[in-house]
């Protein structure tokens, strides 16, 4: 049998979160609590909207006896547009998620981040050291979110440019961007491609952009902080990733190893682009094989 629970809870800064708990049911509660459970942190859209990894992976992992806790963080449902998706505040969301599982008695907790979520999880783990976190699964983790966006906008000759957005953000947000009450939504044309059609635009508020993509968004520059992570890590990246460079996972892994963490694995998923669940069999096998060392 499978147990499915939809859970609502609050963070310490009173943000309301929703999560989906997916467990393989057992008559022995101790067995359930000792089975690996993964906290899933999604990308831009959230678990209940995305089509690939966030929606499909938890059910697929359950077939291998791996439980999941999929959290819709404040970044969900285009939090970057509504102004609530502040990159640095993800600490509160993952703290609350981890606390809930620990109170339930789970003892083998892992955290998986997909796309933007991978950078969020890396940031979190670089700042937190909790013995209940046994390892990280980082799928589609960018070397640096600000650097990636700058290069992409320059490639497509975005309108406005990266520097123009930065200048406008400084003007609107003032000396303390985090506390500023003067946030606004803005649209960037040719952010993802050469045309002005909606598929190629990108939308943020100046505040969410500042902390996720701006030149001072140091917590989103994963290469600057990933060497602080001491728990085991597996990097997953599609061999045909159309968003990240093939070098990014390998280079991040190198930085972790050079800092003294030797338990680092890189797996490139064949026949997959940015979403590794384009090849579900290989993705699930990679995660299950990696987790087997902890059982």
C-alpha cells in the first residue's frame, strides 16, 4: 500500500507552505522511519505544475522503496513574479521541512534540488550542518545563476540588458533592497531566444531578481559556497542539457573535492536535456544506486 498525505505548515517567518508526503505503507513504523526519505525542492514552477522531475520522480522512487516529501516552497507558482520568491529566504522553508520530518522520527533524510532548486539546496547545505541530513542530490545545478543569466541575455541581445536591469533595480530598491517597499514587476524580451514572442521573455520583480540573478546575489553563485558542504553529494545532469554547460556539474564537484569532501559523484544522464526525467529509468537508477550506500 501507498500512503499519501497533503500537509500544510508554516515557516518561522509565517510563510504558508504545502507539501506532499509519499510513503510506502508498512505495519512496522520503525521500518518506515529508517527508510530513506527525500525532501524535494523544485525549480521555478513548483511541484504541482511542472511536468518532469518535480511531478514524476517521487512516485518513481517509491517503486524502489524510497519515500519522498515534496515541498512547494515560496519560489513556487512563479514566486519571482509575485515578489515573495526571495532566494535567501529559502533557508526558512527547508528548515521548517526538515523540522517536520525530524519530529515525525525520520532518521535518513536527503535533500534533492531540481534546477533552481539545486542551487537553493546547495546554498542551504553550505550554511547548515544537521546530522539528520545524510546527503544531497543536485539535479541541473548551475555554476552561478547570475553569471548564467548575464551570458544568456548577452547572447540574445536582451531588452533591457543585464546592466540596465541592475541600474534600474538599484534606483527602485534603494540602499536596502531586502527591506525596500518599492518593488515592481519587469519584463525582459529576448531573454531565452532571438524573438519577441512570449516564449522568449523572462519576468521578475526587481527584488526577486536582485537576490537570485543580480551581480550581488552571492548566495546564488554556487561555486562560491559549495566547498562548505561536507555531506555526500551526487550531481545529476542531462547529457544534452540545453540550459547548462556540460562542464558545470564536473567543475562544482571538483571544488567540493578540493575542499576535502571526497564523497562526491557526478552522473550524466543519457538522452536527457535539463530535466533528467526525460530518461526516467536512468535517472531513478542513478539515485537508487547512490542511495544504496546508506542502507
